[in-house]
C-alpha cells in the first residue's frame, strides 16, 4: 500500500501489549479532515496517538508505518515528526507567562519577530493582551485556547487530540470544539481525535472508527 501525497496515513498499524492486540488500523486522513477514534477506557486510543507521535512506551510492540505529507515518519524521533498534540490538561508551564509558553514553541529567531508572532496568534484566539499573564489566572477555556495556540505555533503538519474537551463544562466544550476544528481546517491539518464522547464525534464530523 502506498502513502498519500498529503495528509496523515496509517499503513497497517498494529499495536500489542504482550499477547493482547490493542489496535489494528489502516486509515488515511486528508488535510482539513477529522477522523474520530472511539472506544472505552483501555481500548488503546491514547496508545495509538503515542505511536503516531513517536513516544510509545517500551511495554508495547508495534508494526506498520506512518506517513505525513508523503514522507514516512515511523522511525523518526518525536521532535522531528511535526505532529502536534493536545491533551485533556492544557499542560502550560506554570513558571512561564502565557507568552513564554508560546515562545517555547516558536523556532529561534529575532526576539521582536517571535514576540510579534505570539501576540498576533493570541489576538486571533481572542486572547489579546494575555502575553504577560500568569497561566494560573486563566479560565479553563482560556487555558485551552492558549494550549492550542502553542501547538499551532510549532507549525505541525497534523494534529492529534487526546480527549482535550473532557474536562470542560458543556457550554465551553461547544465553543472550544468549534475553535479547535475551525483552526485545523483553516490550516489544512489532518486531525485524529480520540474520545469516548459521542458529542465530540458529532461536532468533528467526518468518519468514526471504533476500537473494541
């Protein structure tokens, strides 16, 4: 099976924990498309993301290949895969300002240009003037937005979502879902969402794969 020229491609991916098969998946996700993987806790959803991102634990064995924009990334170190991840928790560094968190994701360059890029991204996310804020002072929705902005500033070519909406209240979930999916589609990023929430899958649109 050949890789697509663009998007994210999983070619006969198989992940096992000892004798137990956790994941068997073959899928292609086009730029701007969302593929939702659903399953109960322990079904291998987060393990699949770990394999794609390059930090699968040594307890697991895996086979198959991962392609991104036509290049195979299966054996590349995590920091060279250009895959962005969002988790249940925002994981903002508490010892840095919001702006410091964003600068951490931006490639080295002139300080003024890097700050300007971070501030522009914050403004686009509805967080204008938040550059010097302490992350601890942000609401749940603001933290979620800042976390996504940090991921996008690292210039990923695919986005992996590990139940990033699960800790938000119902109204905020709807807003942040829309923000995340809109950002991904505007940038043409293939998205793999893992969730146990049918409403996440409905909001994402597109195809659904279930792990038993």
